[in-house]
């Protein structure tokens, strides 16, 4: 099964990326994922379910430790017919 996760970390800082946002991006870029897209107000990553779930676990733990007060995420199954 393939998954796509969309996520943001807060609080926002429009002047420069907060530490928790940088950490989230580093976690996702270092994971064994097929695609990572980083944007100013949201990020996406895609890959096999086990890799995505492992990366999400690490991202949640590390961003909260780095000062995130909220992490919003959505996980979707991709590439399979809906039953």
C-alpha cells in the first residue's frame, strides 16, 4: 500500500522557518520515501506505507521536541482503487 501524507507544523513564522519546521523537513528528506515536496505553508511526502508511517512517527516526536505546538496532518492511500 502507498500513502501520501500532508503536514504542517505550528506556530508559523513568516520571516524565517522555525526550528520545528526545519526538523520536520529534515526527517522527511532523510526517510526512505519516494517523493517529498516542501512548501511554505504545507508539505507532502509519499511512499510505501511502512516508510511513511515510520517517517510520520519520527516527524511528530522530533518536531514536538523542537517546539511545535501543533502538527496537522492528513494521510491518504494512493494508487489503489477505493473499495
